[in-house]
């Protein structure tokens, strides 16, 4: 832990891995609190670079000892930083005080607040963003940190409203090189949402049981005065537990769901009694569940139904969650962060709901540490076959995996074709852009899914489509 004296006297803070999805917003939070903030990273690009530059935070491209001279009062070590990193080695040699990002959040920001944590394999970013917006609309001035960019908050991932609550996305990934436990164990939830639990993060968890153990530890941190919202019953929880879902057996139930191309409508009931009627721009069964969890937690903490309904009616989702990137030649290009078979299937099903009648092309990049491996190779074809046509990019960092462990795009494409769908595997993003531009027709939709940049596929495809559209005029 960071000592009280270090917390009180720290003025200059340096972040190793400053461009991470959470680290860049944390840098912004520190800056707004009056700290002198610097950092280092490699391959820095928007939105992290845009945020850091807009806040006047100086960051270094690359890790060097010189970046730590003069020595900061405190170094924050990101979980991508390993022994051998020149800045980390200098920190250890010179005994510069250091901590993890999760520990910094625990000691500098969450302390003294009601901690609201949203955890789970799927949906935690969107659910956290919904909660932050609900509390904001209700005038509760929440502090929050989300692992995504939120249009409702002027494309920020964080806010320091000064209110009682700190709302945070609880990540199950490991904390730092010196702390192999998940980050969410540092957040000590007073209120906890568990959205879902499936196997993921194959680089650090060998099986589902090992992940489940970490979530049980998280549940065990919730005090008796707190509350746990979960889609299945939490065993041995001493805190009050409420379930949520789409069936009447759940404490919180979403029913009478109506879909159209501009809004989702549903009725919310708590143990059989109607609480709210919701209309929201976000689509898909998964987003109904995300909204239901946010509604249940907010309502339980005294947020008025009118504020909840107004917030969700104006909720603009999160960047890279079914985000429309452009349209050319009548072909709509949409981007989504989906990188797990369940999330991929739910995203494609939601696209069918939101854009009925369009032929859907799915473009998928095997990039996450789990997707790069063969773990989901047998179940992924069924999820992707929700689309009409599928293109699969090359395995990211394929050279780091043994042949017998590596995901095979060709095998998955063949399995999809056996299901009666068009499917092709490609060696590079430019080839995919060329293929889609020549095969997609007016009225089609292309859903680009990756937890990374997919080598700029979205921009490459739109450029091709616009060029073709202009040539045909």
C-alpha cells in the first residue's frame, strides 16, 4: 500500500504505460487533482494521445532512464510493464516509491467514497457508463472511471464530480508485475454488479474455475450493508443478493421488449411490481441486461425513476460499441469491440435488430490473448454464422504462439462455409478492405469487430468504398 505520508507529499507522479485504456484517464484524473503528471509508453495513438495532449500532459515515446530525471515522488506501474523495462529497473535501483494503477485508485480516489463496482466478462464497460450517466442526470455528481470513451461525457472516460459515489469498471485482469491478483480486488465494492462470467484471458487464467475463484473473492469483499446484483445466485454471500434477467423468476426483470431501428423499449419490474418503462437508443438483448443492472443498482441507492428513464433515453452508448463509422455507396460500416464468441454473437444479433433487412458482413480480428489461441475455435463458427458473410483477419502476434496452440482463421472460415455462409480468411487488412469493397452491395452492413485497431481496417474500407462510389457517379 502507499503510505499516508507518500499520499500527502506526492506532487510529481510518473506513469509507466500511460497510454493504456485506463491509465490515460487516470493520468487525467491526477492532473485535474493538481498533480504534476508525466508518463511513458510506446505506440501511442488516439484516443489516449488526444486526451493526454488536450490536458497538457507530457508523455515520452519509449522507455528510458532519462524520463525519470529528476525522480518523481511516485511511479505508477502499468500491468503491461515487466522486469527488464529500463524505467522499471531504474525505479527499483533508485528505490523510487511505486504502486499499481489499481492501488493508486484505491488510495487516491476511491477512499472516502461509496464504491460501486461493475465486473464481469461481458457488458461491464457499457453498464458502468450507463450508471455514471444515470447518476449524473440525477444530479448526484459521481466520480467515475470507465474503460471506454463515453460520448455523453464529451468523449471522456472519467469524471470527478465530487459526489458521494465512485463508479468504476472492475477489471479481472492482473494488477502489476508485483501483484498478480485482479485489479478489481483493490476497489472494495460497497455495491457490486456481476454482469456475466465466462472463460477469458487465457494468458493468465488456465480455466474457468481459476477465474471464478477471483470473482468469489470479489463477492466476499462486499459488506453486509452493501448489495450484489447478479444474473445467478452468489453462493455464500453475506450481503443482500438480487438477481436480474429476462424471466419472472429474477428479482429484477425486463419484459415486454420491443425493438425497432431507432430505440429499444422495455418494462422493468422488481419482484413483480413495475418500477419503470424504458426507451433507449441502444439495441440488443445484451444492452437490455446492461441497462437492467444499472437501473436496479441506481434505484436501490435512491435515484428517482424519472431520472433513470431520462438518462437511458439520452444514453449514447460507448465508442466502439456498435458505433457507426460511416456510409459510402449505401454500405454502412459499424465498429464494435467484440472479441469473445458470446459478445460476437450478441453484437451480430443486435445488428439484425437495429438494421433489419440489411445483409450483414462480419469482419473479425483474432487479437486478444484468448482469441489468438485455439480455445474458442470450435464455438466461434456458430457465433459468426449469425452474419451472412464473414471475413477473418490474420492472428495478431502469431509468431509468439506454437503452431498447435494458434487459432486457425482458415479452419474457422471452412466451418462457417459448411453452415451455408460466405467466409474467407485473409493475411492482411488491405486485402479484407479490397474484398469487402468488391463484394458488399448497396444496403449491406459491415460489422468490424476487434479489441484493437485491426490495422486501420475501418478507415481503409471506407476509403475504398468512397473511391468506388465516386467512380460510379
